[in-house]
């Protein structure tokens, strides 16, 4: 059974990673094309022609990004900023993240751990089992989602196994991710307004912070996992 799950997980990961790479490259290339004034004008006309359907499409794209997890959210957030500005781009991003998070939570609740293990390696869950402590769970969940560069959508898949309520995880996901989303939508908005140098500098700083965030995340997870193992807690959920 474990071998079958491993094969299914590898297939799912290959497909989703392929989609992630293609979508990310296409989005980044499209953003870079906006450097040209003529392309920018065409872009604005295209946005106007979409109307409400453009909003619906981008909203669904954000939901898909959260659910697939391996697709990076930053290029999508940049497009939101370019299309709708910092404020409304941020609002739409958060709305998509909340809906995607709710969808993951409900699916995991209905289908159980066997469903998740077809997508995510169970070893990843072992590293997060310290989050079963309800006293520290919410604080750590918020902190880990707040740090740039952390695998926030992986935490979303794990959340239902910690006993956290749907409303609480939605609130944490929405609030903790606001700073990083605002930064991305601001960069996207600033870029289409012609502030290219400022956008590049800000995004470079965010990139450095994300790398630091990854290091901090790995250090926290490793330390907490080692401490939990040392106490002999299993923290597993056989649902």
C-alpha cells in the first residue's frame, strides 16, 4: 500500500511540478513584456476587455495555486498587482487564498490522511507533528505562515490534523500572509506604472528575505521535530 501511495505521489508531483514550472515561466515572461510601453497599453486594453471575467479567472487561478501547493504564489500576486493595483490586488489574492485553504481543509477532513499522502510525503508530516500541541499550535502556525519563503500551502494540508478549526486556520492564513501579498501586489502595480527600478529593488529584497525565511523555517522545524522525538511523542493522526 505504501509503495502504491509513493508511486501515485510521484506521478502527482511530476504533473504538478511540470504545470508549476510552465505557469511560472509564462507568467514571469508576460510580466517582463510589460516593460515595453506598447505592450503595456495592449495589456491595459486586454484587462478592460475581460471585465468581471478577468477577475473571476484570476481568482480561480489563485485558488488553484493554493490547492496545488507547488505553484509559487508570487508571480500570480504580481499579476494581481499589475491588473488591479495594490489594494484590490491584495483583497482578491486573500479571497483566493481563503477559498483555496477552505477547499483543502474540507477535502482533507472528508478524505483523510491517505488522500494527503498521495500528494505529500508523510515525512513532511513527521516534521510538523509538534503542532499538535494546542497551546503553541496557533502561534507557530501564524509565525510560520508569516515568514517569507515558508511552504505555507503545505501547512494548510497539515492543519486539519492538528485539531485546529476551519475558521481559525482561515483567519491565520488570511492575516499572516498579508505583508508578503501586499509587497508582491505593490511591486506588480509599481512595475506597470513605470517604476521598474524600484520594483526590481523591492523584489530583490523580498527574495533575500524569502531565502532567510526558508533557513529560519528549516531551523525551527528541525529543532521542534528533534525536541518532540526526544519526548517520544508520536503526534500521528490515523484518520
